[in-house]
């Protein structure tokens, strides 16, 4: 009896050991803190595919719009901290350098087409750009074509619209003819709802900052060179901002309740002819129920604001999206994160997600010509990038002080739009808040 019991125990023990040998040593997981709310659902699909293909779990947490920095601060302090996260260029690296691993030996970095756009420090690489994007004034060419045939039109085609003066003349004439054109306003609503105002307090503000830094010879890779600003081109910002406000689908006093989704829906439904946004907006436009805008009619125009020589200005192309890997995580977790981003940008299934669903213009040589995005706005970005007769407006907003600065400027823009703040005070706030928040960061 004892021998039989011993034999049964031995068999059970052998079975347990066999199962243990077959089971994974531990659940493999990559925790990614995602910056882009508009692609949150897509990352869940990516996670499912990655799990099926590799057995590794991709845990994706997405920060709400305008809250990424504070979410990262909260999450990074937890025992189960993000291993893969995002920094927004040199300023982001300065804030998070204690958590940024050196990525120069990763497979993905080896395939970066232009290594000068990575975030570097000394001989190390601490941020890998994962998408090149462009933004400007999106317009519906079908509406513009109708306008050019109206009596007394201020231009015969979009080719003539290459300065702020010409844009202003065309837009104001279109406003006078909006009933004839079948639109409610030339521009979609200027969304100034808190957390939804990034198109103005960041993207639009980038243009005057770009020109100021260019005139002053500022090197944005030298932190001390960007500690103060004069907002020398504030009146140019006001030029285009006023044009948006005064020729909109919505009265300026109502803009505090308007979101980006509201703005894009107005464009998609044919209520407006123009809207400032980036190439990522095509998904929003095409996804609106009842969308009336055809893909072939969706085009880009540079953001003109009355600067000398702007007829040679392009749209703004660059990136603020850089992968970083948490060096406080274990070496195994860091490798899992590096393996995931390489899979996403090198495997057939990963690249299909990047190109066809995320609709990213990827800055890596792993993509062939046939694997580049075909949506209309991505094609427009590529077209502008290939036009060597134009100069790019670089993304200098990667050195804006912090989110607090942006939020305070956005709040001032709303007050200005509602008539409760003078422009001179808005300009001074920009200068003062830049200095204060730069000192903090």
C-alpha cells in the first residue's frame, strides 16, 4: 500500500513538473502609456494581434486629452509603472531624463531614416520619433472651386492663395457669399474648450515662435537659448486668429464650449470650407456619419499670417511624438518594450496597422513606397515634403515650457475671443508665462 501511494505521488509530481516546464516562466507584458486618445481603440486591436503573434501582452493605458504629463507623473510612481511611454522632444527629455533609457543599440533606431530627428544627449539616444506629421489649413476643394466661379472672386484658383493678404481677401469674400456657397462659415469653430484648444495654444502659436527663433538664430537644442521670448510676431498670430474667429460657423462668444470633434464634424458635413488641423484629421473627417467631403477634395494650405517671404512657406512638418523606454524597469521589460516597437514598425502586420489604421507617416526605412499612407492628408504632407521650393515651418513647439504654459495661453485666447481680454494683455501673458514656466522646468 505504501509503495502504491508513493508511486501515485511520484506520478502526480512528475505531471506537475511537466506542466510547469510547459508553462511560461512568467506573464510577459509591456505597459504602454499612450499619448493619443484618437488612436486608443486601434491600440487595443494592435494588442490583440501582438498577443496572438508573440504571446506578449500589450497593456495600453491612454491619457485624456491635455493630461499626459500629469498622468505620466502618477503612473511612473507606481510599482507597475509604464515601460514604454512618450516624450515630446528636448523639453520632455529634460523632464524625464531619469527614466529614459539609451536606445542607440535598439533595432528600431538602426532603421530611423533621419537620425538627426531623434532626441539625443551626448552619445546617447533617448527618444525615437515614431511618426512624421504635418498640419496647416485643411480646405474642401469642391467648395473652393465653386467660389472661384462666383462674380468678383478674389482669386481664380488656390495656386494664387499664397500670402495672408490673399487668404484674407478670399475668406472675407466667401463669408459675404456663404449662402451662395452653401456653407455656414468659411472656418469651422475655433475650439477653445479647456483641453480642446491645442490647435491654437500649441500648433498655431508655433508659427510666430518659429519665425522669432529663425530671426534671432535660436538653436532649440540649447535649452538656455529658449528661456525667454518676446512674442515678436504676436500681431501676425492675431492676424490669422482673428480671421478664424470672424469668419466662422460659430460666434466667438460660444467657442468655450466647442471641441475639436465639433469643429471637424462641421467640416465633414460641409458646413465650413476650411479648418486648421493635421493629417491625423482624415480619420475624424471620414468617420463622421453623413460626411459629404470626398477624399479627392481634401487638401492642405500653409498657415499664412502676414510674414515677409511667406509665399515660399510650406505647411508645418515634424513630430512631437517620441518613444521612450523606462530605464527604471527591469532589463527584461525594457527588451520587451524595444521588441514591441520594432515589431510594430518592421513586421507585415505591424506595418499594416501603422500605415492603414494609425495612418502614420513612419520615419523608418522598413517601409517601402507601397507601404506608405494613401489617405488624402498624408499624401498632401508627402507632397509638401517633396517640394524643395518651399521651406518647412519646424515644430519648435517641442520646446514650449510645459502644459501649464499652454493651458494659460489657451485660457487667455478664450478670454480674448469672448471680448474680456485685450490683445496686448494676451501678448504679455505669453511672454511672462513663458519665462515663469521655463524657470520651473
